[in-house]
C-alpha cells in the first residue's frame, strides 16, 4: 500500500514557520494536487514528503512506514521537477536507465523497465536521441520515464508543466492523466494553475500561508467552497465578489442596484456580507443600466464581458452565442439568487443557509 499520511507536519526556517501543523491523508492510488498562490507552501510540503526538506515537527508516513527521518533515496518516491534535469551527453535510453545502472541493477532488468516506460510514454522513436534534439514536451516525458523505471510507491510532480507553452501543457496534462490511469500509482502534484488541478485531480488540497484551507474533489470545491479564498481560487475566470448588507427579506447589493432575496440569519441584518457570483451564473439584462461594459473578450464559442459598477466594483459575465455586449454600453444583470454564495465580511467564512 502506498497511501501518504501527514500528521501535524510543521516546517520552520529558523524562527520563521512556513508550514503550520498540516494533517492530510492521501489514499493509495489517488491523484492529489496541491494548489495555492506563490509562497503558500505547496512545494515545501511536497519536498518534505520527498525528504528534500527536513520536517521540523510531526510525522510523514508512506504506507505503513514512518519516513519522517528516512533518507530520500529510501522513501520509495520519485520526483519530477519543473526543470527536466536530463544529462545532455546521454541518449534518452541512457537517461532513463541511469539511476538503475548506478544502483547496480542487472542490464536485462534495466532494459525491460526502460522498454516498459517507453511503451507507456510513446517514446520509442526518440530512444537514440539526446535531449538537445527533443522538444520541451518530449524532454518532460523522458523525465517522467526516468521516474517510472524506478518503480516508486509515490510519484511527486513539482510544477512539471510550467516551462511548456500552452499547447504542450494541454498535451502533457492528457499524458499525465493517462499515465495515472494506466499504472494506478499514488501521485502528488504541485501547481499554481487551478485548471491543471481541476482536470487532473481526484483530490485537491488548497493551501494558503502554510495552512490547508479545504480538501476535496474538484467539483466539490468548485460547487461548495468553505470560504471566500477557496471560492475565488477555484474557477476560471474567478468568482465575482460584491459587497452587500443584510436587510429584512434578503441582501442589498449596491453594485447591482437591487435586493437579492437570499435568506440570512437575523444576526446578519444590518451587517456587511460578501456575495459571490460565478461568471456563468450571470446573464446580461439589456433593460437595466447599473453597470458599464469596459471590455469584451470574444473567444469564439464563449465570450467574457468585463463590467464596472457605479460603486467601482468589477463583474465578469460569461456569454455564449453570437451576441456580444458592446463596449461602453450600460446593462443590468439577472441571476438566480439560489446559486449565489454568501460570505461573512469579517471572517470570509461561507454563510450557509
């Protein structure tokens, strides 16, 4: 079994604490993605699992073993980095088998494992090439192949697609998803790109300032965020947030010039709240005039209208179809209040009905 368990894990650099008592369980065979903004601790946490960063407090277990103080080479993990770190003078075949060769594995075993990794990653025609003769995507596949031949219990990916262009990123996302499906290994993947997280993960871990904000399946986090941070981080374009105030009968939202009939506890009457509205849940109302269209992005099958309210707040609306809002026009918004999210203005915690 290759489940990964973090128990009250802490990381300090001198007097500065960057990981704050993280508890997490990753099931055997699960694809878990760490996401969050730069500096949130996601790469540090991954490197702690790998053994490349010392754990200040707490325990890390892989399967039944406590690996908190175990050397990286003995943990049963293989890591794929943002940079490919291939030996430029070696062929693809030699790069993939080099680690096994240095550990004294028989030649026949190395050849068999390289052949299997080559089959999985479709690298047959590149085996005799050197890294300089490969594209960025091909080099990253070789880097992943080098991890596969080690036969690890857990694969660790540290932003492996960051150096690739947009088309190759999509291609490699598909490759990594297919790889996980074929070999069924436990994988932990770090990215700042929530689109990668949504498309690859069985489980997403959202981090902020060294603390886990929420853990769950991609659609669960998208549809049922616990707080404003998670709601704003998961989803592209991001959720719109508008200031509101609890009143009898609902929430007054000045930016929209209306009261939304959303039930709140009596304690919130007269108090500020934040209303969250996803771009796809909004529709332009040509009868209204509460917002001005600043810009429209037409992407073909979908377009995005960027609107500015008289309050100075910004709203993004997703549009489908041929009709596009004209820049400079004034429009209103219509929406289903039951689909709106409400957050406490002070704590930013979700207010659930």
